[in-house]
């Protein structure tokens, strides 16, 4: 149960942190015809952003799990 809660909390906190601290640098390509009318718009994924968000989420989840485990151990010692 502790694992699932720390993963969900890490996901929520990690998404919030990455939203505020990481910039989205995705590229949008627009194809125009000869008269300047837009034919097609293509958006590319920013794989660095996706990777960094994933790493932040994993790190926060591990941090929450570790802190929770330390608190439980200290509580049992007392």
C-alpha cells in the first residue's frame, strides 16, 4: 500500500513540479502553399521534456517512499 501511495503522490507532485520548472520547447511546422495559405500543421514531440518529466516523477516517488520508510523505522524504535 505504501508503494502505491508513494507512486501516486510522486506522480502528482512530479507533474506539478515539472509544469512549473520545465519549459516546453516543442516545434510546430506549418506548410504553406504558394499563396501563403496553411496546408498542414505538424507538431513534434520534445523528447527531452518527456524524459526530464519522467525522471522528476521517479525521483519524487523514490524520495517520498524513502522518507516514509525512515519515519516508520524511527516510530518503531521509539
